[in-house]
C-alpha cells in the first residue's frame, strides 16, 4: 500500500528462483545464494529467503530468491535463465535446470533449480 501512496511503480509480478545446492554448511549455501544475487543485480528487488537444509538429502540446502521489479513479466524467467546460464527446460509454466551428463551447471554446486513467474 505504501508504494501506491508514494507514487512508486507497483509490482505486477515476481519471479521465484528455487535452488537446491550441495554445501558443507549454511555459510557455504548462503555464499552460493550471494553469487546468484550478484548475477541478478539488474532487478530492483531481490531477496534470498527460506535457506534451510533439504530434508531428503542432508548435504543439500534449499533456498529461494524472490525477484521483483516493475519490469517483471511472464518473459522474465526466460531472460533470467539466459543470465544464469546452463540448460533450462520448460515444465508447465516453470523453467527447470536439471543436472544431466555432459551439460554443466552455471555453478558447480547447484543440483537443481526452477524459475517461476507469479502474478501479484
């Protein structure tokens, strides 16, 4: 509501980048998140959130990065996938980054990631 009162641009949507990374501890997992945040610095509102150990695979950490900006659209996940690199596949409304033999990830410790546009 504050954005409406001040005349600032209103967010129409966000993109959620959900990541599973292999890490020895939470600090190493946070460092992986920080690298991704740096790659996405062109977007105005970025937040690393929900960093926790993945219950199924204890050596993985799971986190999300919420990306917001007045320029976010349904095409933004595709744009972000190009910034991050790697090979992404369309899965419904999401893009998924899989680990497959011979197709490297943009960061060595990332095991799985997804990008999803969410209307607000």
